[in-house]
């Protein structure tokens, strides 16, 4: 046990088994971004998956919306210690997007409008674990929260759920993205508290 | 980067405003910190319950000491304890300092425009202090645009007045609720015209650091991008919460 601060009681909402170590519950939806919010119109938006052989799989906004849509409810955990339980999203499963993609790579780099990047192993994107989400709580996803569409990988810290996502690049070897180059963990499992290097 | 939990001793407390307090901590083994970084503070109750929050570092000190300025939040879990109960001699668990993005590099000669909303001034003050202490001297011009509710809610007022006597720092206040008595200024929220009149011009290619409540940062960054400032020169740190617009 750490250093006890006499007179500190706290909120006592740590008995929720859905809360990873070191996290607290928030009812709001804080915004954390490293720079200004890009504002991308859906008609200029596209999503690509680029393989190691430079094959580019491309979806326009309309093509993306025509794919099978999933409605999912997920807990999300930000590295800054807030967690939000039972958030509702609508989007396209990465399983759907990868159906026609051939790649031997185990790693990916997500790329966003505005230049943000983050690395995620392919295994963490497949098997019903990740989506490209475009609705939150039944509403169009706001730019501040990553709209038109963001990556949603809820089982990792939320910086991996790249806002304003525009594509995935297949990598033969794992490489650090933006926050990973700035001191944050390469993988980022909230249950193992993989916050920083 | 120090990423494990370490024990810090509280070696000084200063009331900054009615609702904010500056804590000076000694972290054995620390050898300075970068201006703009933050630390995580963990409090433990007698039954083992813990709560962690992040606080920006306000100081620019070379050794094993650093300062945090903590604003008491109405619904805060950790901040009321740090503002009212922690005393000199107490120990706190601290992780960090952390952060390599929202930091000012003293070797960067770019002009710097800092924009603060309320308690968002804290990491920007670390940059101002590092700039003033830089040796050999940094010649990068610094400007701070500081939005406060009232004259007595601004942090570090006397020190900022003193530092602003340097030709390398200018400070512009925007008063949102109450202006200094007899100043003739009408309190108003920051608007695009006031912002663009106060900040360094596009042609100076300034590096921007903006910190404050989410809505404040979001709005200010949008105004700057629309006015032609390149997005990749604008670094932001949004304090959580659903703070008011500018």
C-alpha cells in the first residue's frame, strides 16, 4: 500500500469490476488532443488499408456507410486515468474491412487527418475487437471526438483509438506512433497499466 | 522519463488565489524537468482506496524540486485535499514528470505565443520561467494571452508583472467577469478579434501553446487555424471537464 494521506477519503467508486487499476469513472467525455481539431467533410473523407506490397484498399464515405454496420457498447479507458463505462458506438468492424485484404504483417500504423499516428498489432484489430466508428450515443461523431470517423479499440488505452482516422498501414515490424514516440507505451493495456515506457 | 511511483515531500505551500494553491515538492533523484510536463499524484486513504490525477508542473527548477499549482474543482476528488489539507512535511506519491510533446525547447529560436484559460496557465508559466532562466539566454520573444475571470483569479500576478518588464515577454490579460477597478475595461469573453489583435502575426511563424478548459482550447485553436496559422505549429493541452467557452 502506498503512502496514506490522513483525512483523504475519496469517492469510493473503485468497487466496479469494470474499472482497470488506477482509473476513475467520469460521466463526461473529456477531449484530449495534441493540436487543433481537423474538420474533414465526409465528401473529402476516405479510408484506406495499405499492404506491404503497396496494394491500397480504398473506401469513400458512401462506400464505407454501405458496409455492414455494427452497434456496440464498450467501456473506454484514457491513459489520463478516466474511464467511461457502457459507451455506445456505431461503425464498421475491422473484420469487415480486412475481408479482402491480403497481408502477412502482424503490425499496423493508424494514420489520421492532421498527422496523428498510433501503432496497433493486427491481432488487436481483428476478432470483433475494433471498429471504425462514426456515431457516438446515436449521434454523428463530432469533430472534437474524432469525426467523421475514428478508430475504436476499446480494450487498449484510448490514445490507440485514433481520431480522424484515414487509414491503416501494414507494418512488418512494430514502430512507435505519435504518443509512443513521446513516452507512452507501445501496447497500452489498461488492465496491466501499460501507461508509459 | 521517470515512470514509476516515487515519494515526494511537500516542502512548501503558497496560496495562489482564493481557490488555488501552489505546492513545492522535493522528489529525491529528480534532475530537473522540461517546461510543460505534468506529474500524476496518487492519494491513498486509510483503507487502501486510491485516486490518481494529473497536474501540470508550474516551475522550471534545475534540481530535485518542482512546483504544482492546483485549482480546487467543485466536484473534485483529489484537488480539495491538495488545496486545503496537505501540509508542509507530508509525503505524496508522484509519477513523472511525464510528457515530451507539450513542452518548450529552449534551443528553439521560434517566437512563442502562449494562450491560457484560467488554470491552463500552469504549464505555460513553466515555459515562461524556463525562458527567463535560460542560459545562455534565449532570445525567442514570448507572448502570453491570459484569460481570467477577474484580477484576483490570475495566478503568479506579481511575478508575471516583473518578468514582463523584459522586452522578451509581453502579457495580455482578458477579463471575462470582472476587470481591474478603474481600468475602464469592460469584461468580456475572448473573441476572435481580441485574440488575433493580441497574438504574434502569422509572418512571425510563432509556435503556439494553448492550455485551458476543453471548449476554450477548441475554440481558440479553431480561430487561429481559420486565420491562417498552420495547424502543425499549434500545440494544445485540453484540461478535462466541460469548461465554459472563452
